[in-house]
C-alpha cells in the first residue's frame, strides 16, 4: 500500500472532510463537534468513515520484539493492589457495573473461561516508540454481553489500581494510605483511568488480556488484566484493571476529558 494508515488519515481529513461531515451512517462524534473541538471531531469522523471496523495489522511470531518496553506505572504501590498481587490475584475481581442489566464481579478463572483470542500486534506509544507483542485474552464484547449493556450507555470507563502520583519517588505531600483512601472514581484520585466508545469496545481485536507472549501477564505489563485496543495509541490501553463501568458521558468524571492522560491534555481520540 502506498499510504500507511496515518497518512491516509491525514489525506482523508483534507480530501473527505466535507463528505464525512455530511454522512450520518457512520458514528456521530462521541460528544458532538462542540465538545471535541473541530480538529478532533473531524479526525474522529474521518477515521471512522475510512477505516470502519478494519483490523489492525497482525504480525508473525518472528516479529515479536525481544524486549517489550514497559511504560507508565510498572509496579503499583497502592496497598490494595500490593495485597492482591501478594496472593497472586486469587482475590482480585473485575467489577462490571454502571449502565448494565446485571452487575458482575469476575475472577480471573471466570475470564479465562470465556472464549479466548490471541493477536500479535504493534504497540505505539505517543512518546515515539513501538514494540510488537503477543496478547491473549477475551474479547471485551463477551464481558459486555454477559453484563447486558443498557441502551443509554455510550462509553466504557476503565478503573485501574495504580495511582499516578505514587510513581515518582519524591511525592511527599500525602501519605500512601491517604492516597489509597481516595476511591478510583473520586475527583481527587490520581488512579489511571480511560474511556473508549463502542466502535472500539466492540471491535474484534479489543481484548482483556491476561497473557503476554504465551506467559501469564506480569506486573510491569498490567497484571492481572489489561486492555488491548489495537487501533489506538498506548495510553488508551489501561493496565491493572479493577473495574469496568458503562457510562453515558465522561464530562463529570475526574478532569472531564475521558482519561488520565486526556486530563493532562492528550487527545481523547488516539486512533491510528
Ligand atoms: N494503569 C495504567 N495503564 C497504562 C499506563 C499507566 O501508567 N497505568 N500507561 C499507558 C501507556 S502511556 C502505555 S505506552 C502503555 C504501556 O504498556 P506496557 O507497559 O505494556 O508497555 O500502557 C498504558 N496503560
Ligand atoms: Mo504511552
């Protein structure tokens, strides 16, 4: 192919922008043009129009990176997470709630019992590096279907175990226990979180991964469970998952931009 997907996207934004704006068969922007800003909105509409439900490239075993770079949190110090890790996550449960018919609390065994998918994909971090890894997990859609998503839900919110202000060694303004006391949904929490729309949530390569390169997922890479959303940049793939919440809007959650890094100014839509 002459164009990679990024240049196609750029071309699309110039060449098909007006057409995308006039076509309503593709998804509308998540929060409307006003909320996203014109550039983001146009990117979102153009990407969804051009790429639809296309698959991210998958690679052969020989392409797997000998060392996959771990990034962001690599060893969460939050006491509740440390306690779960100490017991090899047997007491860990993935809570599924919000706008669902049937709230769930799934163990790792429950999740491993769901149909599995394995994919070898390239992870692109916004910092400018890429690694190829092999991921095994269950499609997020299986979990969504088990819980029964209510029709008002428009986004999937992921709650993580790791507080981002506990990553740096010199964060001395509050004790660890005080920080751990702020719930993952609280406005003052610094726990990692993310949101995705249903185009990504229902995409076949969007999996809750519990294995990497044929081994149980280890702590640097997000144990016991992390999301893979293969057509998005790395920060859209939360590690250390604790809960999934179905929501109508993310404007009233934390900084209001739909994710930890989005609240620091990154784009909500990080599609490639
Ligand atoms: N919970 C959590 N998830 C996270 C992060 C993080 O710090 N905490 N960092 C993100 C970023 S920026 C990247 S590039 C990837 C890194 O995944 P890896 O450690 O498997 O390379 O995780 C993403 N998910
Ligand atoms: Mo990243």
